[in-house]
């Protein structure tokens, strides 16, 4: 005797199997239907990226031309589906572009490139039409010139260390090449920012250059910066100064009579620095011409190996006796 509960359970299992079979046949039918549809020919528009080739010798594109065109194609559904999923890039030759009179503009009739474009697509694809019907190009004469490099190097030294010579950049000038329109407006090229911290030893680094325009090329993509870093020390001298351009009929009294010179120098060069290495003078005429009531002491001679040199005080009081 079969219980009602057991019968219901058996019917449920059978129904589930029937449902699975139905869904399987439905899926297979859908797949076969899609295969049949995709194997048929269709006509549709496809967007294509362009890569321009065969630019006339000694000519350059001064502006960015159209980067995309639309092709009306006849092809099977499978290919059309692949074109829709991924945009293709095709070469577009400029070997036969024509010059528009009384201007720098050139043009190309896209219908003349149908066979050229179709040859880069699959055999199942036929190009029927190209949009737009004309492409325009602003071509200029290729030009080159030298420009200076502007560096952006920020250094932070460990306490007691510093540069003992100016940073050296190689090269300090580069050659840029491109359309005349772009080249004429560029006089310098900048580097990327280089940050260096806790510097305590000589260094040599590469820095990339920033191209100011996509239409120009640089003779090098990077430069080298070198710096000599040594341990430094501070030195001071109390020194007299000389007054120049003082009229002969004047007698002058100044205070103070001497100034302090404070400087930094590499530890290895310290013993080579003496009081005789400096010459300080005050220009009376400069103070008179600028209506100053004081003289300004200036260092006119000092060793080349010094850096961060200053005079204390920076003003000298004076009294004139005629």
C-alpha cells in the first residue's frame, strides 16, 4: 500500500526532472537560434579608431585630427558582435592627401580609402561607406630649436651637510622638434619635481622631462643631476672695510669700524680660508644717490668654495665732515 505522502514526493521528483529537461531544450533552442541569427549578414555602422601613417616628408600634424570614423559595413553577426565589443584601430595612409589652396589645410576623401580600410578587416566584412566623407589635416613644416631646461630639484640635507658646489644638470639645453606653430611658442622645458631628503653624500639622479606639447618631440626624455655634498662647518672673521667713491673734500666717520663675516665652508676647505681671502667695501655714492643715511657693506672678493656668506651688521652709520 502506497501512502499519499510517498506518492506526492515521487510526483515532485518527476516534475523537477521534466522542468530540467524543458529548460535544457529551451536553452539549446536559444543557442541554435542565436547561432542561426549570428551567421546571417547584416548592415550596420561600426566606430573605428584611426592611426595615421605615411605623413608627407618634413611635415607634421599641427593639430590633432579626427581620431574616429564610422564605417557602414556588411558582415555576419559574429563579426558585428566582435566590432561592438571592442573598437578596432585601423591605419589610415596620408600618402595621397591633397592641399587646400591658400591655407595650411590638407584633406583626404575617405571614400578613396575604402579598399585600404577593408583590407585590414576580416574577409567576411565589406565596407560600404565611410563617415565623414572628408578628413582635414593641419600640416606644418617640421622645425627644430634648442631650449633651456628648467629644473625642479628640492634638497633637504642632514644637519651639518650641504652642497659644496652648484648642482650640475646634463644636458642643460635640449633640442625640440615639431610643427612651427608649436615650436615658436616654447622657450624652455621643465623637469618633473625631484624631492631628496636627509642628503649627506654626493648624488647622481635621473629626472624626467615634461613634454609641453603632444605634437613635439624631445632630443632626450630625461636629464642627469649631480651634486657634491660634504660635511660643513661655520667660520667667522672680524674684518675692516673700505669706503669707495667718497669725495676728496669729505671726511667721514663710521661706526662700527669693522664687520663680522660669517660663512659656511666644507670641512676639508676650512684651513684654506684666511682673512686675506676677503675684501669688503662700502659705496658712498650708492648711499648718496639713494638718499640712505647709512652705508651698506658688501663682499667684493671671497673664496669660490664658500656658501651662505653674510656680513654683520648690514648697515654702517656714518657722519660726514666737510
